[in-house]
C-alpha cells in the first residue's frame, strides 16, 4: 500500500493539472456512479488526507478515492495514448481542456459531500504531511494504548495518518528502537513522531523514498532482511508482526535496535480485552 508521501505527490500532481479548470467530461465506470456527470463543474482542489485522495469540485461535492495496493492515477494530454493499463481497468476518466486524469484499479471510488468528508476520513489521526500537523494529539493517541508494540501502533492510521511499513521500519531504525518495544516504554515518543514526519516530508516531492541519503542504498533496514546492516554490519532481521489480517513483515537490526523481539510479543489471547481494531485505511 502506498505511503502517505506517495499519495501526497499524486494529489499534488492532480491539483497542479486540474485545479481551477472546468471538467469537460466525466466517465465513472463503477456501478454506483454510472450515471454521475460532473461536466461543467470546476475543480477546486485535490488534497491528500493520510492515504486518501479528495478531489473537491464546485457544488459541494468531493470525489473520494483510495489507491490501496494496486490503484493509480495517470495524467495524459487529450488525445495521447493512455499508459496505465488496459481499458477494462479504468474506473474513472475526468477530463478538462488540458488534461485527462485516468483512475486505474481504484478499489475505493465514491462521491461524498465536501461538508461531510469526515464520513470517509474522520476516523484518521493527525496527518503527518498536513501543514497543521498536531504532534501532541498524535502522541496522545499513541499513548492511549501503551501496551501495544510500537511497530504496530505506527501503522494504525487512527493514531497518526500516513505511515506505512517502509517508514515504520526506517523511523524505528533511526530512533534505535525495537519494533516490539511497548509504546509506553519508548524513550522519547515525541521525537520519534517528529522523525517520521521529517522522513515523509523529505520525500513527498519525489518518488525515491530514500531515507539514508544515498541513492545507491536507499533504506537502512526496510526490505533488507538477512542482509548486512548498513550501520553496524550485523544481520538485519525480519519477522511477521501483528495479528492476521493486519500482520506485516517487519525489518530491524537487533544490534542497532536493542530491546524486545518477536519472541517477547504477547500472544493475541493475552492482549487486553476490547482492544481497538487497527485502522489501516
């Protein structure tokens, strides 16, 4: 699933192409919106909220989409060949006089009232890439369940929105924190949250998602299970973390990130009763 910086860049590019222009053609290819026609309405703006995209148009409507694993938006000049996939994978075409915006394989595509966007994104925590990001509120939400492993807590979009598996792993490595550390035992949680925000912000304007500063080896531990740690030379570990279906492969360096490991994680039966379901949207 794309991380928050990837979704921010998609929204930014769509906004540059479409904002302030009038839609000349709309073609929704999902049953629930098959008769919807937004032609003649101006696009006000396209914004990201965590991993969600909101295209706001005149008349108080927002086109809400989510990429999840396979979705994508492509921009093409009118008459140019579409390159995002076969036609049967197109879910929506939104055209202005200057651009065609094509949504491919979008698992979530719906129309909501702009004044009621909270119905689809209100469950999210503070957005790490929002200029008004509320770090104190993010920390408060994380600490509301202090016995969770920090590796799971960072993926809960209801605590803070935008972090995926990549930035979870890289943030924890840079903070020398084991993914299995209890949230309540993290030495400096505000600093960790700020580290995550800076990593996403540094990468939001391009697609590389480099966290090391070296384009030849972009990530410290993410995707490097079994390979040498770039800092200490030890072996990077990898293990599944979390309860199905929300488990993810976590990479970490046991030397650089000392602390509990997967063998120390409580079994699902030993977790607190009435636990909140993780919000991964």
